[in-house]
C-alpha cells in the first residue's frame, strides 16, 4: 500500500519550493545554517565541478571575479573582461538548439544596437549552453556582443552557478558595480522593444502580458483582475496595490531575501481569459487573487470594492498562512 505524505508535510515542501524559487528537479541548494541565506542555488553544478570540496563553502563571488579572463567577439578578436568595467552588462545564457533562445536573440540584437546607439555603456556576455563548438560558432556568428569561449567550460559553469540558472534563455542585467538589476531581462526586452526603460529596474507591480505571464510559474503571485480595457483603470489598480508591494519588497530586501510574492494587475484580453479558465476563477471583477501555480493552489477574495486595507490584510493573512487554499 503506497504511503502518502501528510498534508502538513506537503504544505511545508511547497513552501520550500516557493521560497527558493525551484522550477526544476533535481535541485540542490546550499544554505548558511546560521543565517538561513542562500549560499549557492546550483549545488548540482558545484558537486560536479568541485567533487573534492576544495572551494567549500561555495559562497557567491563578484561577477568581475567569476567572468575574469579573455572574452571573444564573433570575428575571433579577444577582449579582456576588464573592458566591462563601468558598463551595464547583460549575462545571456542561451543555446542554438533552443527555439525560444533563437527568437529572443533576434530581438535582443536590435535592443543591443538601440541601447548602444543611444550612447549607453552596455555590453552583453553570451554564456553558451550549446552541445558542440560548431553549434556555438554558428549561433555566435549572429551576435554583435561578447562571449565566454566555448572551450572554457569551467568559467561557463561558474557563471551558471553564480546565478543559479535553471532554464534558458535567461538574461541577467547587472549594474556597473556588477550587482543584479533584474533576472527578468528576457521579459523586459520583449516588453520594451524601444528600450526606453533600460536598464530595466524592476517595477513593484506589473501589468500582466503574454510575455511576462511566464513569471506566474516562479512562485506565488498576487493578481488583481479588473474588468476594463481602459488603461486608466489598470493604472488606478496598480497605484492601489503599489504601496503594499513596495512595503513587502523593501522588508525582504532588508533581509537580503527575495520577496515571497510578485504583484500583477490583469485587464481584459485573451491571455487573461485563458488564465481565468485555467485556474477556474469566477468572472467577477474586480477580483483579488493569489495564484500559486507550483502548488496548484489559489486564494480568492471576491468583494465589491478593493481597498488598500483589504489588499494589505489579504497579503498579511497569506504570509501568515491564515488563508485556506482552493485547488487549481
């Protein structure tokens, strides 16, 4: 007879998945027991690359140290990584065999050119996940930026470890000091074709779109549905929940942790209709929800009027595990 985990254990397991943003298995995450902070998100690469534990405790290193060494241009010219100093940098994890990667690369080439033409100090470093050097060369020939040499597998692996890469394409955008501005460069590039918002500092509240809907799979998301195609109503909804979002983000940033919720406003379009259908949500609007796709759970507040007090209480109760989930 199969043994099933008790509901409390399953709930605890899902909380850990959400806390550490696990999207693939197997996944091994190293944590500092004294502080609870993440030391390394990609432990599987660590034990592969350092089986003797010579680099233990495998803590994060500065980007400038991890990327140090020669970089290539697609004409074969070698450039020292020190040339990146003082620039915003996009670290681009991609591969030719991956169709979404190739689609993103075409858009990213145009974005790169627009940003450079605007006089911004910006460079991209391609970290290949191609399966052969020939594939790498073919793919890199389409790119006007720099790349870690394919032969330098150790450096490519260390960059994957540094940012805990779990899937491609991934574009990490760094400030001139090497600190992460956003891990959602892919979404930002697709949403901002004219690059007006570069370097894409994260917004506390996002308007749900086809291109950023993938973020719904990254952990619990508060989604406020509004029944209007009017941009004014969507903007009012964003302004309503933004102070709560900012407060939560600041609280967890002070602890050097990722916020436990993402915040969205959803208007009226085909994608939103599909999301309502998939999660079996009522057609009511405004409708305040928290969707946890990995746990296949939803939390719904269907009231006539959404106020900041209602949103704040809803979020507080969720974070305190006081809400009863409904299945998706």
